[in-house]
């Protein structure tokens, strides 16, 4: 993960309000950036008029022409000033990586993981195991109980579960967003992330794995001589390895934090024009910025004075920031386009026409990682003729139908809500009766599933709904 890619991912997970603050900070700190006054919001770069219009993947930033000598604020040595704590995580009063990647989400870490769990093809037993594991994950992202404790927590309800089954489920949770969540110690956490990001690490992956696996204590003590002897590497090679480790997050749970209530501002609009659903970014979310040409023209390429170097460095940072913003916009449009193509039934007819959709479906369509799709759809809102919805809303697990098809959980909840609204209040529908009605429509749903969906809709049971009129 290059610094360019790291910044692009960080911008991608920001909400619209946080993005505005980020852009304002960049404008105030970088004289080479300015607001573009005459900006045409009908520009095809902003409004997506062609469903097949090409969009860039975030990883293409790695192949851009941005100079590689862009200065970085923090030095890699600063990351290892801290000492290990007994919990196996790094303690630091000023962790630059953690602060820069702080994700103030409205969901708790557990809610964020449970949402992903429901979209994962787990069996009922695997869901029970995953629920116990997720409930036991601390705010920093670590699992602080043993798999034996997880087995004990399942009790006699699932006697067929073995320790190997728990390890299998835990391994899948490790690759939820944020990657590395559920690790039992720092070593395991970093190795999980290293395997996930291995293509970006390239030829250094084997050395990095050995460094993390066998010499993490020496790295914490800053015993670089011992590490160099053990790995048979030079100072420069060790520097490269530690810079790569800086790209990993020792506290993955810190990326998902509960924040204060914030206003909902749509990121994308969808409108039906000439019989087609078309997307456009919300132009009010952030000012359009550009390179300040009057400053750029002052740069003398052959001048190495302090003033000229300052301008050149800021020009590089400005170009980098603009590329990251452009990538964020294109990725957001690309993912949203893939979602509405699957959920046009909802736009036309409402929740009862919602189709089953999981992260993997969109990830495959746009050729991105599922964790990236999770970032894009978290705290990003789509303005539709039916209201404003978080992009997460359009994902839903499925229930099989008698015809061999699938019905989304969202559609089933909408049907339940409609049935309850139309029921006779003297004789309200029981969960079993609702299951029977759905069965007559070819949707096979167990009574306990109906009860679960009803509870999520805050609909009381039939005995509490019964009333005289």
C-alpha cells in the first residue's frame, strides 16, 4: 500500500461532512490548492450519463505519474517509540496511523460486524458461533477469549460444534472489514492483514511475514541489529520492511467508532431521465478545487532554494489530493451504479420488490475487494424518489422460494409490515399465520424467522396488538 493508496482509502471511508472538513483543511494548509469558481455541475465528469462509462479502480493510483519522492509527515521510527502492553497491542499517545484512519461510524464495531455476518453465507450453526465471537470482540478489534470459551458459551444448544468449527468461522471473520478484526494478539492481527494486502507488498511479503512472526518483540525494543542479523538484511531493507508494517493497523477496531448524531446529506442522486435511471454526485457536498496556477507558475524546476522546494512539495501534495478525490468520486459512482442496476425494482415499486444482494455480488461486478465495498457503502447516502437511504440499505440476505428463486429479507419485512397494517385488530395475525400467508405466495419462511423480522420492525407480538375497536 503506497501512501497514495492509503490516502485514497481514507478519503473513501469519510462521510460527506467529514469530506468537507478534509477539503477545507487541505485548502487552508496548501497554498497550491484553490476553489474553482466557475464550475459546471452538468459536466459529464460529474453526471454519469453512460452506464458503460469507464471508472478507475482505487489501486490505479499506484500506477499514476505522481512523483514517488513526496515527503511524508511522520518517520517510520516514530511508530515504534511505544512499548508492548500486556494485551498484545501497541500503546501510544500519538499514533499517526490510527488518528488518520479514525472512522467515526454511527454503528458500533459489533453492529458493523453483525451486518457483514448476515450477508455471509453462514449456516444457522455458523451464525451462532459467529455471534458469540463478535460479541466477545473488544473495541480495539481483538478477541480476548479463547475458542474453548466460545465453545463453552454455545452451551448444550449446539452439541455438534467442535473447536475446528469455531476456528473456521473465526478465520472468516478475520477477513471482515476492518481486516484483522477478531485476531487474538498483535502478531496474528498483522499477519492477517499482511496476507490480505500481499499483492501490494510484493517481493517483501516473505521477509515481512518472518519479521512479524519471529521478531516483533525485537522490533518493539528497536533492536534493529538483532533483526538485521537474523534476517540478513541491510539498513535500507529494514527501513522498507518497517515502512510496510506502518501501513498495517495494530488496532483494527479503532476504525469503527460510535460518533455523535450527524445530519444526513445525500452523496449521490438518482433520477429517472428519458426512461433511464441516472446518477449524479451531490454538488453541495464539497467545493470543486484545483491547482492554483499563479503559484504553480512560480516554481523553477532547477531551483533548490527553500522557498522553491516548499512550493514543489505542496504542488506534489495538491496533485496527490486531487487524484484521491477524483478516485473517491469515481469509485462511489461505480459502486452506486452497480447497486441500482440490481435494485431497479425497488426504485420502481418499493421495498417489496427489493432483490437479495450481498457484498460479494457488487465486489465481483466492479472488481473490487468486499472490504472496499463495505467502506464505500458505509455512511454514504443515495437520494431517490422514495427517500434518502444509506447504501447499506440496498443489501439484504435471501430466502428461498418454492419456485427455486430467492426473495430478499427486506422484501419479506415489507410484506410483514403491510400484512400487519391491514390485519383485523380484533384478531391480529400470529407469526405462524404470517408464515402461512407467505407460504401461499411461494416464500418459505420459518415462524421464528418471522418473529425475528417482526422484532426488527418494532412490531409487538399478536397478543399485544389485539385491541377492541
